[in-house]
C-alpha cells in the first residue's frame, strides 16, 4: 500500500459564526477554539477534508492536535495514514493512543470503535486508559500492512513515555501480526509493567512466530497470576521447549486448578517427548481437559507406539472436547481414513458444531501443514457440508501449499455464497503467503 505524503496546507472552507469562509489554515495566533471548529467542519467532508485537517497535526496547541487526531482516526482509510503516522510521534499520550488505534483501524475496520483510546481519562495526574480484554481480532492474511505503519506503532512501543501508550501499541502490533514486531515485543516482556507484559504476550500469541517462544519462558513463574497464565499460554502456542522445564516446575507446585490446567495445556501444545509418560498417565484422568491436553501432546510427539492407546481412548471417550483432541492425535499419527466412524471424519464433522468449531478449525489448520493430510482431505471436499467447506478453506488459507490452490479456486465458485466468500478470502491469503 502506498503511504500518504504529508499534506501541504491548502486553502480551505471553514465555518465560523454561522458563515462559511474561504481561507488559508488558521495560524497559531488565532483562537485555538476556532481552529478546533475548522477541523470539525472539515471532518464533515470526510475524505475531502483530510488535507485541511492534516494542516493542524503539528499545531502548537494540544487541543487542536487532539481534535485533528480524533477526526482523522474517525474518517479512516489509507489517505489518513501519513498524518496518523506523524501523530503517533506526538508527545501527548492520548494522541499516541488515538493515532495507533487509527492506524490499526485502516487495516482492521471497526477496531477503533472498541479501541483503548476510547477509554482515556484526563486528570491533573495525566492521561489514563482503561484496558478491556482484547478482542480476538487480527488483520486478514491477504492484507499488506504498510511498513511505515508498523514502524510508527513499533516506535510508540519502544519510545513512548506513557506505559499505557506502550501497552496499547503492543496490542496493536499483535492485531497487525507483523513478524518484524517480534523483537520489540520480546524486549517489552522485560518492562516489569504488568499490563505491558500481558499485552506483549498476547501479541506474540497472535503473531505465532515460533522463534519468540523462548522469550516467554522466564514469565511462566511470574508472581502476577494474570501474567503467569498468559505466559504459560504463550509458551504453549509458540511450542517453546525451552520453557518446558519451568512449566513442569509450575505443574508440580500448582495449588489451584486453573494454573494446573494451563500448565498441562502448555505442555500438551509443546509436545516434548520428555513428557510422554505424563501424557499417557493423564489420558486416564477424570478431568476431561487434562485428557484433551494429554492427547494433543501425544499427537505432537507422534510416537507410533501410542497408536493403540489413543484408538482405545477415542472409542471410550464420552467428552466431546477430549474426543476431538484424541481424534486430532490419531490423524497426526497417520490415521487418514475418512469413513463415517474415523477420527479424521470426527475432526471434519466438528466443524459443523458451534461449540467445537474453533477447536476443530485449529486442529485442522495444524494438521493441514502435512501434505499427506491435505491429499487425504481434497477428495472429501465435493461431499462436504457448507460449514466443513468453509473450515477447510480457512485451514488451507493458513497452512496450505501450492497444491491447495486449485481446490480453493474451485470452492470460491461454490453455489453457497458464504462458502464462495470465505474461500475467496482464503485463496487470497494463501496466494499472499506463497508469494
């Protein structure tokens, strides 16, 4: 995407005292309230008013720059990028918050509506933002984020004087999913600020760059439970074998069920052969979540000696979540039959169940990285349900290879509009990944 060049002050129409006037941008000697009013009137012209508003992004008065930032972020679109990049370097933390949210909103429409910048409170003690739990939203895989946008948000994370602005920048980088942000995010883990560490961990989870896995290892024993749980989840998602020894220590010391659950889940995602005996024991636990994590771990270890045990567990299982994990493990160990009672069919069928769909999609996305799985999957597509086709398209968009292109090309022409639309997006995502 082309960057927006810095706007040059142009003659503009502004509203003052009930009369529209043609003028150059008001100078710094004018009343700041008049300049704010000019910005608001220019914003009513949406895209056409962007150059007029941009003339005030370096105004000496904070209220004027703040109004320019709000209006440009609300207008949105690629034409605001250059000005928002400039505003992200403003010394005021609220303007930084707005600019960062506005930049992300260009690539993830709707992000600004629930952004952290909407919760800012000013007082004599400065600017304070309220952080809600971040939405599970990321930029579409086919969207190319401009390097200057990433650089601007990264600069806020590194250089801002406001911890809230830093934490918001970390959240933004996770939403933009750019691998170039990993270094800045891993450095932020050493900040000692709980919110910043937490947001950086969640961002690394979204980016899923496995090279960042070791960076979360030291936080799996953090004294803040919120940070500790996020670190355990991050270490698992990023398959950090370096974190496994610390996670085992957490598991042995865990006195609360949630911490134990997260530790087991993290080890299951890492799938270190060292934990094979643990997983085999947990496969018989009363806790269905522990059985599910154990099955995942065995599926990632891929020891053929575990095949019979997993088959029996799959046949005997009554919990749907654990049974899906056991099905994943069996497919991972090469059970690729797609008959009605097979494990592979169970994974596909769970794409039709709202409560299981997200887990089934995650498993299918991981399994689809293997060519043998993809080749077994393709012949089933003509008979697949609408939800199965959508799920397969999404999995192939994230994990497919060049052999997947022809199948996505067919499905983007499907008679069901929802299938066609989702598969077109997946095809664009895959093409972007491959090129």
